[in-house]
C-alpha cells in the first residue's frame, strides 16, 4: 500500500535520514518510535504525500509519489486518514461539522446516520454541537480520529495521538485504533509513549520501528 525504498530526506542543508526502507502492508499495525528531532513526523508526511523524498522512491498504492500531480495527490489522500499531533479545527464550526469537513472539501454528502454512528463510536455524541474550544484534550483527539476516518481510508497515520492526554484516555484511543486495524485498516502510530506500545501487546500483532541516527531500525521483537 505504502512503500519507501532507500529513501532520504534533507532540509536546510542537513540530512534528516537516509537509506530508509518501509512497507506498510494491508492490515498491518506499526509503532514508530525514536528521539525528538529524528524525523518521525517527516516520515509520516512522506507516507501521505505532503513531502517528497530527496532521494529514493516513495510509492503510494503502487504509484510513484513524484509522478503524482496535485489532483492525484488529493485523490490518494482520500485513502489515507491522518491524525495530526496539533489537532487543528475550525473553531467557529460545531464538532460534527469539523469531523465532516473532509467530505465537504471533497464535494461528498455527509450522511446523517453515518456521522451519528461515527460520533457514537468515538464517544462524542453529546459534544456534537459544541465548538472545538469547549472540548477537553481527550475529546479533541477523539474528534481528530473521527475526522481522519470519515472517508473510510485504507491507512491510518497517527502522529503522537496520545501526547496530550491522560493514561486512561490514551488507552481509549489505542482501543479505537486497534479496532480500526481489526476492521482491516493499516495503522502506523508515531509515539514517544512506550507504555502505549506495551499496552497494545495483548491486543494486536504490531511491528515496532525506531528512527534514530538517521536510520530506521526494528526495535526488538514484534509484538
């Protein structure tokens, strides 16, 4: 689905990483760890076409990312749901409309029953009419996850999805991501939270990857 072959990325005259190989197969589950500043967010951006590798090849659903024009990138991103670390929303819109925004941008109808079911799945039914500033950190993260999956993507990329929530909410978000994986979605989570990785062990077969010293390593045994 998403493949990186001998990929390097440089900016500001410095090389962030090089010789990087990664394959996100259908239905697989991955954790991406590593020190701050090693390029975890950059790697995720390569995986959804936000950035282009400075060397090597990135293939998104079999297509060379470099060969995709703007329209093709937009269509490809419909197949990839992204949960960003900063959870940006339009504060003047209700939570339900923020979650449905990818459909609006794509010119697709938001089916009321589907949206209601999705709000229930992430536990935000009562918050549907609230504005984003009224939400707690955990509620914002769950809204971000709902927005990421509303287009029924095949791949979910989550950048530190539990970075600003308490341990109980971390476990709730993990359970939602594991459930998506059991539905056949490919999941890649970038995280510093080793307790989150340990908590996943009884519930999912996952590969743990570590980005450090400009290289991507397999971090011990798979879960």
